C-alpha cells in the first residue's frame, strides 16, 4: 500500500506550505513510503483529489485544500486529522498501516489489548 499525499508545489499560502512540509517530513523521518501528487502541476491530480475527498470532509465553500492524504485510493484525511493522529500516537492507524514493533503506537496498542 502506498500513501499518496496531495500537495500544491506552487501554493502562495505559507500555512499550506508548512502543513505540507510537516506531513512529508514526518513520513520521511519515520520511513513511511509515500508518493507526492502535485495538484498545481498536474490537472489530473487536482481533479482526482477534488472528486475523492468525501463530501463530509470538504470545506463549506470552495475546494479541499492540500495536503490531503490517501492510502491508495482510500481517503485518510487532511492536515488537521493527521496532526490529531500524530498528537495521539496514532498515525499508523490513521494512515491505515500496521505500526512497526517498538514504535510508540505499537506499544500503546499492546497496553490497550493487555
């Protein structure tokens, strides 16, 4: 399974750039395989992302903004959902992946099951 992170390489918003960088750096640091999908340089990526963000996860007006995170074609969430999962040591579950042994998330899951 591959994590797809939809980003905008030429965003004028520093907030969006920081959020994108935060997600990508976390995935790289934790050796979680992912692909960047640029919605600014590729119209097909932009169209696919907009069509596949669930209705209840879209903003009240306008289009969903990057970063948007998918596991293959399954929507996982936006930056706010990612941030909350990271704060709760639940990023692997958020991404739909199995936490590696020895990770904080795997340890927390083991304590819950015990």
